[in-house]
C-alpha cells in the first residue's frame, strides 16, 4: 500500500487515496517498465534489439506478441505493439491500441512511469495525428532525461528522416553520446552507428567517419551492426570523389555480412543500393545492374515478397533513376517490373483502389511519379491519375500537423515538376515540351531548400539534384568525366 502520511496520524491524513503499488521491472536499458513479469520485460528488450539491429519483421512481431502475451496491461508492451503494427502498414490496429492506451493513461497516474506516459504521447502524435515533428519533440525529452534509451533515439532519428531534417537526426543522438553510459568500454551497441549517421546528416563528414571507425573497432565485442556500415558509407560519400574508391572497397569488404535472412529488407537492399550507387557514379553500370537483379529486385516469389516493402521500392526506383539519367536504356524494362510490384501497395491496385500504403513516404511518391513518366509513352493514364492523387494528398497534408512549414506545398509542387520535366508521352522535340521542361527545371532548382520536405537523406534526394544538374558524383555535379576515373 502507498500512503505518504505517518501511520500514527491515521489514514485520513493521507494526501491521496490508498492504492496498490504497481510493480515494475527494469528493461534492457535498466529503465523501469510497469510490469511484474520478467518474461514481459525480457521480450520488450528483444523488441528494442530487433528494431535497432534491423532484423526482419518476423523478429519484431515475435517479440511484440510475446511481451503482450506475458502482460497484456503493460503500457510499454502495448506501445511497442502499436509501433510494430504501424511500421508494418497496419495503421488501424496501431491506432486502436493507442486509443485504448490514451484512455488508460488518464487514470494510470504514477502507476506508469513518466517515460511510459511520454511514449504513449509520442506514438499518439506520430500514428494518430500524423505529426512526426511533435513525436520528435516528445522523444527528445525522453532521451534528455534517459540518455540510455537508444530505442527512443532510433525512433527520434526516424522522425528526423521523415522530415528530412538533419539537425534533428543529429541532436537527439547527441544526448545519448554525451552520457556517462556512452563512455563505457565497450560502449552501448548501436550507439556509434546512430551517432555517425547523425553527424553525417549534419554535414560533419570527417567526424562521422571517425565515429564509425571507432564503432567498428568494438565489433568483435559487440557484434556486427549493418547500420554502422551504412553510416560510414554516408560519411565517405560526401567527402568527395577522392574517397569514392575507398567507399567502394569498404562496402565490398562488408557486403558478405549483409545476410538477407538476418536483416530487414529495407536495410539489406539499402546497403546494396549504396554499393550500386557508387558503381553507377563510377560509370560501372554492369555491376550496378547485377546488384539490382540479384539484391534489390530479383525475379520470383522471394523478390516479390521483398518488394512489398515500400523502402525496398524506394531503393530500387532510386537506382533506376540514376541509371536513366546516364542514358542506360538496358535498365528500362526494370521500371515496369518495379511498378507492377508496387500495385496495391504504394500505387493503386488494378481495381483503382488506393494502395494499402499509398502516400506513406513522400520521397517514394516522387520516385513513383518518375517511374510512371517512363511508361507514360505507352499509357499516360496511370501517371495522370497518380498525379491527381498526390495533389489530393498534398491538400490533406496541408490541413494536418504533418504538413507544417510548407512541407505539403513543396511535396505537391515537386511531384508536378518532376512529371513536367520527365514524362515521355509528349513530343520530345516540340517547342512547347522543351519550354515546359526548361521551366520545370528552373522551378525545381528554386525549390532546392525545400527538397528535405520529402524526407529521406540527402544522398537519397540526389535524384533531384541530377534532375536539374545532370549526373552527380559524391553529391556534386559530375565534372571532367574523361579524367575523373581514369
């Protein structure tokens, strides 16, 4: 029983009604969660690890289901179940879980920890209100108070990626990096990967490289972290073409560790995308196409299943756009293959109904517009219909917290400009077409400061730089190709 008054003074002197003390146990970050079940607490730790390690969704689901089964009332287990559902495209289930959590939070009071209340608030803002910026603000407070909470850091960085805000991606991990726990030897696993990525997104490329290499030095003790490989790839890329060969060698040396069965399809294909991108920018197109066919979008049932993930679609379409910019016509049949795999998911289905995860990623929408422009020569209807859908989504976004700061307007404008610049159903040499393309290129360049509104990293958004400047090498317009690589 919890009673702040001295028992001799009598129960009437209690400042609050008597209530049963709520048990709590530490999770894997040594932070209390409201549960009496050790199995529930252990499963919560497994969920953190599954997300931080970018394990397949099967590992996420197993951990989330186990935590909830062991203690259906645990607020952290319920919040993580909502996270698991939302990240797999089941927004309805996630919202239902969070609605009940909000209702229970009002009466829970101190029975739940401050952190658990903030988790419910953060996920409610992201999932139920489409407000990644508000979610980030809450998670920043969590990390400031509990810098050991690397799961909050990871989700905060994801909010920064959704917003295309490198300052946010870096700021939330700095609180963790400056804590006493970060000074331990070995340091907390996954910290260096997130810190390197945060520094790179803030433009601190040499610092990011240093941190990534420090993290790799602990690999024998902590185990591999593919996100750490990813962080070093980013850091080397933006240090210029002098580092291109080193980046290639590093990713090739690490690629044997990217085991498809052990990694989430996003990170598995994304690491291979980084390597393929370096091949493309080195004008080595054949190895890039091999990576596309064998790693990003293989034929057969496994490839179709992998391609059901929107981020896998983004990786594949991004690489095809780079190849298209460099005139690689042999890549063109692959556009249709990816578009077919997007139907009913990020694109409307054959019946015309909205895809199950359509408009979930603004940058992916732009890549889909670009892909539909390639096939518009045969049939412009899918392009025109999807453009109307993007404009409708821009209007919806503008009316929500997620469209703040001109984000919605930039998204709608960029979608239309990419179509004006690249659609293939217009006479290529007609004056009107050339004028439209010139105007679109100029306006797209003028919007450069708002490209981040689409989300993703600067390296992913490099397709827009190529749209206005032509081929890019290491984040800069290609120069002196005849002497650059020979």
